C-alpha cells in the first residue's frame, strides 16, 4: 500500500512539473535539435504544444551507490574429491614416518656383531630403499594435492587445517571453484566473492566468501580461476553458481529507471530535463545494472528530473523522425 501511495505521489508531482514546463513558452510549434559538442551529447528543445502532445513523464533521479565488479561462473566441488586428496597425504605421511623410523633403527643395529639383533647390510639397504620410496610417495601426494587445490590452500597451514576441514566435513562450509573469463584482470586475489544460485533473482541475498586463493586453470573454461570457502550457505555439492567479485570502492551517483533508457548509435541513453521544454540526452553504461535500472556516476545529480516515459518519442524528434505522439 505504501509503495502505491508513494508512486501515485511521484506521478502527481511529475504531472504538475510537466504542466509547468508546457506553460513556460507558447511561441513556436516546431522543435529545435542541436549538437551540444564533441562529446556527442544532444539537447532537444520542444514547443509547448509538443511538450503536451508527447505525454512525457518526468521523475527525479534517485540517489544510488554502485560497486564496480566482474562476473564469473563457478561450481561447488564434491567434498569427497578433497577428502581423498588429503587422505592420500595422511597415509603417505604415516608410511614415511614408519619407514624412516625403521631406517634409523637399522642404522643403529647395523654392524653390531655382539647383538643377536644385528642388522645386515642387505637389510640396511632395504630399509634405506623403503624410506626413499615412502618419502617420494609423500612428496607426490603433496604435489598432487597442491596441483588440484593450489599452493595457498588454507588447510595447508597447520593451525587452520582442523577448523577448516571440520566445517567442510560437517557441511557448514562448501568449496567453490570460480572462473572468470579471459580479459578480466585482477591485480591481486580478490578479497571477497558474492556467490548466488544461477536462478537467483536480482536483489536476493548472496553468500559471501572471504577465504579465497588461486586455483589451477580450468581446462574447460579459459580464464583465471580461484577457490573460495563459503560458510553458512544452502549451496549444494555439484551445483553451478554465479560469482561476483568487487573490483573497486563503492561509487556514488543516481539510479536511472530501465524505462528511461533508449538505444541509439549502438549506445544506451536517457533524457534529463535541462531547462523549460529542453531535454539533454546523456549516455548510460548498461554494464552497471541495479535492481530496477542502471547506475550513472556523472552528469546527473540526485533529484534531477529524468524522462521515464516518452524517451523514445524524444529520440525520434531529435533524429527528425515523424511520430504520432504516442510512446
């Protein structure tokens, strides 16, 4: 109910605003369009009769913030893959410790002729061979785990391994592999990821990941890959997800309604009220999408009137195309 009352109030203000605009000048019945300069911004001045006939709706631009970001895709890994890799490391560590202890005992006992447990050279060499083999297997397990999950995986640090593995094992956290397309550059590993279901609608909450590290490149998707631990989410193992990575500090500006956008010259534009019966066309970056429109950081101030109905008719008038006065 509050939303309908607020919208009705905004539309009433807009109608009063247009009545004032239409009554400011009764001189000519033709419009004048002129290029404002090398920056390709255009200004359109209408007659009072045209202002009324086009049925424009003008509303003030709302203040908004926008955080620059890039989008990528990811998949929630099955924990069994990580569990197997870590189990291989643990088993290799145990075998290496045992064989190394056996080698130390063999070295102590070797050559003791007065001992009934004296070790022969052949037995010593066998112990050395076993120790070398198990050390190589341990190194191989380390390298395989690092190749799969990265050199900087947080569980590779002794003080973090148990808490992280406990969260993964219990299902309180999931491991996500994120890949960003070619051309997306990162000066460093991102500090934060926002992870959502592919089916999530704009404006719905995301899961936040702050433990992120480099991952081996995904051979099936060209680009740069990362791993991230996501806590407290409803993401399912094997699920494909959308990843958003902030790339800069939040910006202040305004939100332009999607209804205000027109396309021309392979660009997106909107019209703002510049003076009585005068409208200026300004560019919009469609990559800066918000819930119900698009973010503009420059040239439009909060509260500045923007045409949200009839922008297509204004564009046609500016380009000299005949219109019937209906949008």
